[in-house]
């Protein structure tokens, strides 16, 4: 059902772009019926903006305004900041087109505030992602340094162990030769007497 909603929404958009507004309205109403059946709040908000835009093209100004405000209510219910921003912008454009510049300015200010809020949130999210990535890379570097240090420490210990063993072997050999020489000298002394 949700897929069918998006199919109707996209077909309506195609008809809108081809300036076949009555067909666009027909498909939008089909999509709205489905979004009501499955209770897709965001879908309702998206369909309402398309219906309002189509009604403006069909010169049904009051109907368009009603759909803008109904859709804005759904966008707020869905906490869809991007849609809320788009509604504020569309309502501002609507009022500008109808010569109500005071209302147009009011909704343009709301549009600007929401746009800035979305931008700030996006910027904050990006900064958090960059910070997180930096910290992960920093920890990875620290882990690599610790691994390298561990390998160096093991190598140093192994070298010292080998050095001690070689020294012990050399000392043992020297002691053996010394004793052998001492015994040989004693035998020679004994025989020479």
C-alpha cells in the first residue's frame, strides 16, 4: 500500500509537470486516500502540498490555502522539519501571489527560521560525525602505536634473552676451556716433577 501511495504521488507529479493539472489532482486524491487508509502522516503532508500547488494552477486559491494549512498540520504532527519548511515557503509564496504581503512576510520569516534550524542541525550533525571520525582515527592510531610498542618491547625482551643465553653459553664454554686447561696444566706439572 505504501508503495502504491508513492506511485500515485509520482504519477501526479508527472502530470503536474506536463501541465495536466486535473489528472495530477486525480492521482493526488488517489494517493491521499491510500495515505489515509494506512495512516501515513508524512505521506499525507507530502500529498497535501502537491494538491495545494495543483489547485493554485487550477485557480482554486481558497482550496489551495486550505490544503496548505491541513498539510502543514500533518507535517508538524510528523515532526517533518523539511516539510514544515517547504509549507512555510509555499504559504509565503501563496500570500505574495495574492497580494497579502504582511502574511507573506510572516510565513517567509517562519520559513527562514526553520531553514536555519535545519541548517544548524545538519551542521551540528556533520560536526559530530567529523568529531566521531576523528576520535575513531585517533584511537586507531593509539592502538597501532601500542601494538608497535608491544612488538618493540617483545623484540627487546627476546634480544635480551638471547644475549643472556649467548653470554651464558660463552661463559660456560670459557669455564669448560679454563678447567680443561687447568687440568691439563696440572697433569703436565705432575708429569714434569
